[in-house]
């Protein structure tokens, strides 16, 4: 359960961070 949750959380966090960075960069 832990590894699966982490694998699902990692990409989601990365996408969210990229979106925040993109909005800040614009």
C-alpha cells in the first residue's frame, strides 16, 4: 500500500509543482 500510494503521489505532486512553476514563470 505504501509503495503504490507513493507512486501515485509522486507524479501528481510533480504535475502540481510544474503547474505552479508555470503560472509563476508566466
